[in-house]
C-alpha cells in the first residue's frame, strides 16, 4: 500500500495515543496535531484534543496558562516535545548549541514550559523528524527539560519514547535508555545506528513500523486533512493536495 512518510508518522502517533482522555499539541506541530485528531476520530469522540492555534480545535480560553493548569491537575494525558538536541537519557535542548551558555554559537526559541510539562504529563512523546547525529547527540549542550530524575523527586510525567523520520524508540525510565522498537519502511537498523549519536538497546530482530491500512488512509486524506488544514494549510497543500484542492 502506498503512503507518505508523513502519513506513517501521523498513524504511528495516533497508535501511541490510544486510550488517552485529553491530548494537547503545541505550536508548529502539524504532524502531532494530525496524529491527535486521527486518534480522536478512531476513539469515536471519547478523546478530547486541543490543537494550539486552531479555531475549531482549541478549547483553551487562556492559552498556555490553562494548558499548564490542566497538566498540574493531572488532566492532560499526552503532549509532544522536541528539541534542537536530544540525548540518550531523553534530555532535550531548546536553547542553543556550541560554546558556553549564554554565549552559544546557535540560539533556538527557548524552553518555555517544556520542563514543567515534561515533569507532569504522563505520556510525553518526543518528536523530531530529522534523525541525524547533529540532533541525536551523546549529551545535550544545555538541558531545557531533563530526562528521568531521581526517585526523591515527585514526577508523574516523562517520556515514553522518541519518534523520528527513521524509527520509533521506546524509553526505559528506570534504566534511562532508549530501545529501538521499529524501523520505518525503506530504512534499516544500520542506518539508524549510523545517524544516532547515543547508544541504545536493540533486539535481535527489529520489526518494520506498522503502516496505515486502507480505512485509515481514507480517513487521513479526507476528514483529518480538512481538520488539520484549518490550522496548517501549507502542510495540507504539501501532504494532502487533493484535500487542499477540495477546500
């Protein structure tokens, strides 16, 4: 069955969100947003989804403030975080790289509430399409949001894994290591190793990431494309051109 890289990532995200009650996505997140909307559709409406920046699918009255309140109250089940750098202990860097902070050679947007949400949201999916040693490093240059912490620190939240354009890693919070769970179609374990700057666990046999079936593709290319297109029209024009033309 023919499907795009983006459709595979969206489908994988929806699968990872199964069973959630409330999911939120942040800014500049068309793929996580589409994945959350797909999971909502597949749940029969039992899941609530908030897409930041949407008109129809952003029910927060006070933006980030209300989002942080939901997380603090234990009502937000899943969220997405990325980073300019991500290391093997699931630390993420959203501040900058190269040199000593604050005189880094490269500056990024900043941490915002990533550390807070990382500690409180039980199902944080790390998402970064670029899978290179430039991004997946042995140790981040600056910790914007820390991976698992000591038992003395109250922390109901944390990462469940990392999704990239090559593969899906689960994350073992106890041992603070990623484990390669599946490799996307057209890629290999060797390619993942060559492009990953940190060590990770790997089973003897690594399956291919399950792709979308025909019914899921139909749902993605019609209803979900229309829903996410309200917030990300350029993304839909690129990935779902037929849906964009029909709008």
